[in-house]
C-alpha cells in the first residue's frame, strides 16, 4: 500500500519546487480539472522521453482511423495491460497493439506521476501515448470508452506547447482554453471526467525537449473497475 509519505517522496523527485506535499503554489483548478503546472522537472522529462523511446521501439506509433474512415492527425501507441485503439470497427480497448504484440509495461517514471497525483491506490490499465507533429490536433470529444468513470484520468504533456480546450459535460456548454507546456500534469476527476475537451493546435518548436520538435501527451486511465 502506498503511504502518504511515499507519495510526497515521489513528488519531491518530480517537482520543480522541491517537494511541498500540498503543491498549493503550482496547482490550480479550472472548471473542475486540476492543472499542476511544471510538476515534472526537466531531468525527469528527459528520463521519461528515454523510457518512451523504449515503448515505441516495441509498440510503434501509428496513425489510427476513426470508425467513420478519417485518418487522425495524431499518431498513437500505448503501454499497460490495455491500449485504446480505433479503426473501421470502432473505438475500444485492446490487449494487443495492431501489429499483434502485447503493449509494453507503463514506464516506472510515468507510474510515479500517477501515484503522486491520482489520489487512488488503483493502478492505471492504460497509458495512451499521443504524438502531435506540427499540424496535429484533436477535436472536441469525451473519453467514455472506459468501463468505470469513478477514477480520474491523468494527463502528462511533454515537448511543444499545446492549446488545450476544456468544455462541460454537455457539448453546448462554453469552453475555456489553456496552453499546456512540457512537464505539466492535468488531473480530470469527478464531474470533469466526462467533460468535453480537445487540442486546437501545437506551437511547433516551442520546446527543446524533443530534438525534432513535436508534442507527446500521455493519458493514464483505469479502464475497468476492480
Ligand atoms: C478531460 N488527449 O487522449 S489530454 C485523449 O493532449 C486526449 O492529447 C489530449 O484528450 C491530448 O483522449 C488531452 C487532457 C485530457 C485527457 C483526458 C481527459 C483531458 C480530459 C478525460 C476526461 C476529461
Ligand atoms: Fe480525451
């Protein structure tokens, strides 16, 4: 079982501010989602990217197709017991990458972030890896292919800055936008778990983390209840 002191220790290793267990100075609530700006320091970001190079070496990024037949602009892969996939047959979670190999394990560096901010003992089933090149975006959508919405979704941004748009649970509700930067972590729990959200654009080359530019977003999800 994870003790509060262990969680604080993980935060100490990750945080720019050096380990305030409350993280009050750097977290803020925006429409029910919690933004931890700059939670992951540069060294930890570099280590995470190195671990992700291992993930994509065994489970390569691919450009998924929606059930409607449109190719997504984002490239994807996943780690963990299950990966989210889309093709002409629909949106779903699968135990295998489209190539037929099992998804690799979620890197320990990424698990540390989940343990630090999720507020749950339950581990994630899926770490979805989204890669955004210069022209990639993600339309406004809800994440509802999981069997249990009682756990939060944790998002980690690495590399170029992206304009994140957040709405309400109803599509007609107004939206609010915020730039997500490398090292930022967002936690969507409670009512925000089913809120509409998307990525309008990426500022290509705004970060030096990835030598060729681009943005990586990781989303950690519980897919099925215990
Ligand atoms: C709010 N990814 O993978 S992360 C996705 O930056 C996704 O790649 C975006 O939306 C990205 O589904 C946004 C922030 C995020 C992720 C999941 C959420 C916000 C969320 C689930 C529920 C509510
Ligand atoms: Fe989403």
